[in-house]
């Protein structure tokens, strides 16, 4: 139950620790795949991997939810700062500066936001299909209309499902700058046909056993 503070914290710790471990795995895989590149790529990845290892320990030792959220935020900053090392094509449109959400302000953020929305929808459906209340969160505080439990579960799946797929679509040039449109507000979104490309890749990605 989310009404038990100790149990809530214990579950939330493992959500965050698993998320950080999987972000580290994404970087470790990139280091293996591209480690022969110049130090401009491998050195930042190695440093980030080491930092994330420490953050896993910090997450498992966190004594409050606020402390835990701080650890998660620090780890996320470290992880996203490496994204330019994870993009292997020379395309200025996909240069990553920071994570932007509402609205996404560049193509990579637009792609991540779209994939995260797909992941959240699938996890909410998965919770409900087995009788779990998708609104009862442990790491994410309960808010009207927010699927807190689905968002909790989503944390550890983001890196290995959504992030890796986003990077593959870009690095394999399955998506290019022309697949995105720029609104007057500054928001960046996927064109309709490009969404179909992502949806097809998403369905294929979900067939992989993790």
C-alpha cells in the first residue's frame, strides 16, 4: 500500500535505482559500440558511467522521498548531458542541449516525449489489465488524473525501451530533420507520417525480451 511510508520509500528506491542502472547500461553499450572513437566520445561516457554507479548506491540509501528525487534528478542530468556522445551522425538538428518537455523544443526532445507517452499508455494498460490501480504511485505523488503507478514503472523502462529506440531511429537515419515540424510557439513535433514510422518501430521494439 502507498499509505505505508516505509514501504512506499522502499519501492520508490528500487524504481529509481533500476532507472539509474538502466541509464548506465545505455551508456555502457554505447561505450562498447563506439569506444574506439576519439576520447571526445569515450571519456565523457566513462565519467558519466562512474557517476551513475555512485548514484545507484545513493538511491538505495535515501532516507526520504525528497532526497531520493534529488538523486534521481542528478542522475538524469548526468545521463542527458552525454546524449551528444550517443548520437553518431553529423546532423545539427539533433544536437542535444537539455531535456525539454512541455513543449519539447528540438527534434530529439520531441521524439523522446512521443515515445514516453507511448510507454506511459502501455504501462497504464498493463496495470489495469492485472487489476492494479494505475493511479496509486509510490515515487510519483498521487494527483487527480495522473497514473502514478504507471509513471513509477515507466522510470526503469525509459532508458532501455524509449531512449535506445530514439537513438537508433536517429543514428540509422530512419528519422531526419525533415520528419519534424516547428510551431510558432517554439514547440517541435513529429509529422503525421513520421509518427507512423515511430509507432511501427515501437511495436517491433516491444517484441524484444528484456
